[in-house]
C-alpha cells in the first residue's frame, strides 16, 4: 500500500531539488497594490512529505491588511468600478490564460506545500482556471429587471458591486478555493483582499503575481498571515463591505460575529460529515469506488467527504468487504510520482488530530483496516496515515458525529428507507450527501429528503463552477460557485422613475 521509492535519489533529496526548482526565481510575500510586500516576521512553509521547509515567506499583520484595503479602495474608485463588464471579462480571461501557461509551475507548488498527489494537484489547478473562465463569461450575461409597477411608473433594478470584499480560504484546496472567491468577486466588479492559509499559501501568492499588468494595481491583493491576526483584521475591518470564508465551523462562527458588529454580509462554507446512502439495488462496482473517492481523495482533507457510509443490511457485508479491499489498494508514496494515489496530511497538527480520532475509534467501534502509519521508512518523515475503515459505527459515537478531516471511513447499516434518511440527516452538518441506487424515482425522492446542499448520485463529484456549492445547518450559508456566487458579490438597487403624461 506504499511506494515512496524513486529513481533519482532519496525522497528527501528529490524534494529538496524540487523546492529549489519551484522557488528559486520567485520572491514570495504579500501581494498588495501590484507589488510584493515584505513587512512582518517570516514563517517557513513546510513540505508535509519530508517535514522540512520549502521556503520562508514574510507574513502580513493587521497593518498589512489596512494597506491592502486602502489600495483596493483606491483601485476600485479610480478605475475598476468604472470598467465595463466587457473589460472586466477580458481581464479575467487574460489572467486565466496566463495561469494556464503556468499550469505545471502552479501544480508543483500545490503538490509541495499540500502533499497532494501531483495528478490531483494538476486537476485542481485546471479547475481553478476553469472557474475563472466561467465567471469571465458569466459576468457578461447579467441582466437587470423591469418591474411592471404601473402605467405612470418605470421601475427597474440594477446590480452593483460592494466595493472592497474580504476573503479567507482554507489549506486543503489553496488555488481552487481562491478562484471560487476571486472569480465571482472580480467579475461582479469588486476589488479583493484575500488571505490564504498559512500552511499552503504558495500557489495563491504566485497566481496573484501572475496577474501583474492585467488588473489595475490594487484590485487583487493577497495577504498571508495568521487567522487570529490577518483573518480577524479582514473580518472586523470597517472598510471591508463583505466577507467570504471557507474553513471550520468554529472559526466561521467567529467571522460571522465579527462581521455582524458592523452589519457586513458574509458567505460561510464550513464543515461537513457527509453521508452516502447505499440502497439494496446499488451497483457496488460504481458505489464502492464513489464512496472511496469521496473519503480518500486528497487524503480525506475535503469538507464534503463521504465520511459516513450508510448501507442497507442486505448488501452491507459485500459492500464492506469490497470497500476494505478498495481502501487497501491505495498507493501511499511520493506525491511527485504519478503512481501515488494518496499523499500525506497537510500538517503535523492535522496528523495529530486524525490519529487522536483513530485511537478514539478503536475504543468505540471495529477497526476493519488501516488505523496507523505506513510501514515504509522512506515515508517516516511525512504526515502519512493509512486509509482507515471502521465498522459497527453509530451516530452517537465520536467518529460517527465529528468531522475528522482525514482518510477515515465509518460504515453503519439500515433496515428501511425511513431509517436511512433519519441516520443520514442526524448530524449538525448539511454540506453534502450521496445516493447509491439504480432507481430514478428513488434518486429524486432521496435527494428531496436529504438535508444537504449538495447531492451526488452514484459518484463523488464532479464540482463544476456552473452550479452553486454550499451547505445547510452548521455547514454554513450562502454559495460559492454558480451564478448565485456572482449575485452574492453584488447589491441590488431598485430605481423608481415616475412618468408624466405625454404632452406634445
């Protein structure tokens, strides 16, 4: 289940060489007003495969946020607000084209600081570019509306940007998540101040640098730093008119409170504990792979992970046997290798969290496979965890109710439809859910009854920019992606024009 060996030196030597390749010609730091800023203490960005620094970057602080917000407002007032939709669209397309030319460079950065298998990192960079292209197109299709208020009244609505918006993105999808925020915000006419995650800022900083000369200076600003200082400063800033946050539910609640003090709107995409309901008629060839993709992709560090398999008792034994076999087929190794299908967790702190949950699970339920670290000396310096599966789980257990954010799957059974829906919805979260069945009517009935913002049928994904993404309950509110996200970055104005009787 592991294979870290390479043909060009040891794992550590290979990664150090890639560190130099990825960073030697780039000066990382905050990107504010169209240039690099270096104020603040430095922090090492660590490679989770070998536990060694990739590069040191200077962090921003609250003063850096003030500078970025001022620059954003200046850019908005002087140039960006007055640009036509056609012009904004052209700038977004141009940026997407430049990023496309640097796909492999951005992929390498994403692979190194996240620990994602390079094929996954490449797919996410391509997804980020696709998202920007979607909003470059969508912004030109916007329309106002005319309201039939009366014969002597011309009543219509217009859409306007907020001005300067603040955005905070997580460490599990660095560039893709940034594109989810920046694409609709820029397309809607806003200037942006975005904070990337401390553990994985490199691809986002580099993408911002590649926007030089495309957007007016100050339209796109990236301020790396701690959540407690930089993130809080964005959430509390009087001149940030809207905040969009993706991350944990606890932190999201704090962002919401901070924004509430100044009555600023927020979009929150938070945690999940997503169920996948496997009905008796499910095609297990498809469903086993779908559930595995939904929990082991990106080492389980995904907010919509299918972490709870809820399986009808008539197929539970076969599903479990096949799922365990699927889990044990993953290749843990060097993410730089195309053959690797699972990399390490992104940080030491997340590794400790996941291992604590696994130990709790061993006391609560039946460990079916995994539960430890790979038996491979070449991987001993990295934050690797085996694909882990527990059986005999209930929603009352810690591993059945709390978000683990790692490659840990639980399996529980149900007898009838009502019990399946009750088990699936018995969670504080409501981000995503999955359905395994070959019956069309059952798909639609179950999708209607599941209390989740996303429903996948017989597959995990895809996630397309065309459709809104976001959850219910403690998974947040508002939407990333889709035309809905574009609307979230705009304010609606109603205009009443009273008409006089025509006179000649």
